[in-house]
C-alpha cells in the first residue's frame, strides 16, 4: 500500500530555514556582545563557563521558539512564506461603499476582535487606531520571564487603518503589527497573532459587505414584488370596467334609441372610445396624458348625456403637454372620485375641471370639482388614492407626488405632479 506524504515545497523549507537562521544569527550576535562585555568585568570575566552555558541555553530556546512559530503559522495559514511569517501584516481592502459608510463598517469589524482595547476612531480624517491584547497562545510559558523570546516583552499588538475615498467606494489600508519598534522583529516572534488579526478583520469586512448585499437583494426583491402587485392591480383596473357603469350606459342607450337616436348613437360612440382605452395592455408600458385624457373625456361625455345639465366639464390641457408620461388609469381614478364622491351626492350636480400646467421640468395635472368636498358621507375608503400614490412611487420614485386639497369655494382638487416628457422615468409600469 502506498502511503501519501505531505507535499512540502522546497521553497517553503528554504524560507523556514532562513527564518530560523536569521533569528539565531541575531541572538548569536547579542550573546556574543554580552560575552565580550562579560569578559571585561574584573574577576568575573575570568569565568567563561557561566556565559557559555547562558549562550547555549539561549540559542536552544531561540531555535525552539522559532520552530514553534513556524509550526503555528503553518497551522493558521496553511503555508509558510515571507508574508505570513512577518510580525507586521499589511492589507489593502476595497469596500464598495461610500467612504464614510466604509469607515463605519471597518470600525465595527475592529471592535469585534477579541481583547481589543483603546479604539480611537477619527471619522472626519477616516483614521482608526486600536490596541489588541496578545493571547497566551500556549498558556503559561514554562520558563516565564527566562524565555529569551519574551525578554523584550510585547504584551499587545496594535492596529492602524486608513480609509481612502474613491468613486462611490472606500479603500482601506490596514496594518497589524506588534507594539514594538521594527528592530525587535530580528529577535522576537508574534506567534502569528498579527496575521490572525489581519485575516479576522478582512473576513469581518467581507461578511458585512455580503450582508449588505443580501439586504439590497431582499429590498430589490420586495420592490419587484410591490411592482408586480401594482401591475396586478392595474390589470384588474383595466379588466374591471365597472359593471354598473357599463350596464347603466347600455340601458340609457337602449332608451335613447327609441326617443332620441342621435343621442343614443353619440353615447355608444363615447362608450366605444372609453372601452378602447380601457382594454388591458399587452406590455408594462406607460400611457400618456393625451391618451388618458381621451378615456376620461369619453367617460365624462357619457355621464353628461345621462346626467344632463347636472354635469358640466371644463378641460384645459395644452397640446404640448399631452405627450407627458402617465401611468394608465391614474387620471381616470381621479375623475371617477370627483364624480362619485363630489357630484353624484348633490342634487344640483356641479362641474369637473381637468387642467395641466408645466413648471420647472414637471407637469401638474389637476382634477377638481365643486361638489361635496371632504364630507364623511361622501368620502370613500381611500384605496384608489393610496394606489395612485404607490404607483407614482414605483414609476417615478421621489420625482412624482399626489396632493389632495379642498377646492375653493367648494369641492376637492387632486393634483398629480410628474416629470415632463423629456425628463424620463425610473421604470415602466
């Protein structure tokens, strides 16, 4: 049976050997310097064996500590190279958020580190500093203070991070290093703790960015669902030409056919025009103010024949504004509200105005009446107006609005404000 041996690259062995020799050489020079100073001492300088034993013990402990560091780094990183062996780790992390948001994300990731302390965050300058207590990786060292790799004592690591603003993004420069001068790297090891800190912060940032992306996808999915609901409501509005209106109109046309055929023919013509514009669309597309106005006028002309002098209509929509994008059935909803809740409850009837004006890149379309106004008896459920506002938000975002106010001296005025024809829209519904 063949036994599989670990795949150890020659370059990894060479780098490991060089790392151990570098530490050993640095400590050898330090021991040599101490021995020279020892030799200059009176009386004690004649005794060579204490310094020889101390030197040999020191070198043995240094080599053992270096090998221990190599083993732990290999265990953490899965490899051994100059980058992972270094006590000082540098990372460049790109965060696809605005610099301020990227800094908040970085600060939260640093504060999550175990043993973190003294976090200093300067949000205006996008700089962050922190101290991180170094864990007892292997518990209490057997030799305690006599371990040469602890003689200079580095109880903590430190973190320095800076966010550089970019185009809708932030670039984080992250440095994790011991709380000691750079020269100490020739004598001391950090047992891979700074590599761990750098990787932990990078992972935390990645996790938070992924969470943010999931939130965006969930919000987009919710918006898509809302859009589908709005489209479904719109299709229902298209399909459900109100039965009572249709039946009453046909009944009125039937009566007029015997007594006043020309008016019956006129009513049927308006009904055909109304139905033509009320059929469901094959695509999710916007209508125009002109098309919606034709539907609304056909509806009002039918009611004028039925209501007689009780209904007056005034339309003031310039030809230049009739190409303004408008969601289907929106104008019709306001007109029906004016009739049902404003004029029908009144014995004397009244007038309906449809008016459009352009100002500062927007078009305001107003449907007003001089009927009952905000009367508890004539007011509806408000579902129609709620749907109008929802569809305006889905189509135009914050660039459109619906305002409903009292008309003077009586009645209600509802105004839809939308971008002009050359301003564009967010989507098509």
